[in-house]
């Protein structure tokens, strides 16, 4: 019984650890898988993206890759965004800047509310600004330029004539706007660390108490509950005659089902890219 309780506690602690690890991973804003940025650039981009994320209440990610896994730049950006569960608070609002060295393409991917801030012509303007740096292999500068243009775009609000503007939506600069999540990612991490520390403390105390409670107990064996000479075992033999085996071939359907594949988590998405 004690062993079972210990296993349950260990399982609970492992779940808490995995949850805390996922939360820390979610605070990583720069995924330089292609090693295009210097360490100094990564620190600067990480800090700037984090600040803008909280300022505009949207998720901002910068990704580089040498292997697009056979996908287009757009599909890779969309799948990367969804597989990592990006978004702000309870929403999927966000933007991802991808430098795809496999396809030699830069792509700006937008999701949900942020789509309205970046219509096609705005995306093209940003691509115009980052493109010269990409052709010169100044990848860090291109990412910094992207973040600067993003800040200017968000401060300008939703362009006139966009979907949200026509439907009476709100712009980021509207003082009546509030996030659907009242807790910032920093506060969430802090709360999770507190819960994690409490869980560890409770687990250690529980194990200690159970160990002390069971210390010195007499060993219980099967003979404790068995009266001596209470039953006898007799020999018994079964004989098996005339077995017949019938075989029948089962037909299987070898046609594999097919269907359309669509990347993305179901929300609105937009953006655009350009080869370099």
C-alpha cells in the first residue's frame, strides 16, 4: 500500500515538472535552429520580442531552420506555430517571423486578431525592409528590422477597411481594449514555480510520514492468514481427445482511406513571404 502511494506521488511530481518545463519553453521567443544569429543578437531579439509581446498582448516568435521537412515556408511556419501551442493568454493571437534556409525564403505568418493589423500591402512593406539584409546574410539585422516594423504597425492600429474595422472591431490603441487573459506569462511562470515547490514539499513530507508509520511493523506472510493443515491438495488429470482445427482465410480491405490535409489549428491565418 505504501509503495503504491509513493508511485502515485512520484507520478504527480513528474506531471508538475513536465508542466513547468513546457511553461519555460513557452517563454522562448527566438528559435535559431539554423544558427544564423550571434549570442548577442539572440539576447537582444529575445528581450525585444518579450517586451513587445507584453506591450501588444500578442505572441511574437522568430524562427530559423535549415530543414523545412519538405514543406513550403508558409506550411512550416503554420505547423511550427500550432505544434508549439503559441498564442497569448487563452487566444491564438500572434505572429511568427521565419527565415527558411532550406527554401531560401523569408515568411511572415500571422494568426487570428493579428491578421487584421497586417494586410497584404503591410506585409510587403516589411518584406521590402528586411530583404536587403537577407541578401547580405545579415540575418540578425533582418529580424531586428522586422520587430521594429512590427512595433510601428501595431502602434498605428488596424488599417482602415480591414475586417475588424468594418465589423466595428477594436484597434490595439483603443483604450477600451483588454486582453482575454488577465495574467501575464511572467506571473504565470511565478505561480507555477510556487505550486511546483509546494508539490515537492508535500511529496517529501508524505513519504517521510508513511516511512515512519510503517517502521518496525512485523512482517506479514501467507502463513499469517492460513490455518495449518486446513486443506489437502489432490492430484487430478484431464485427458484431451479428438481435437479438430478448422482454418478459414479472413479477407481484409487493403484500400487505405484518404483525405485532405490542412495545416493550422483552425483559426484565421495570414501573412506572406519572399525568396532571397
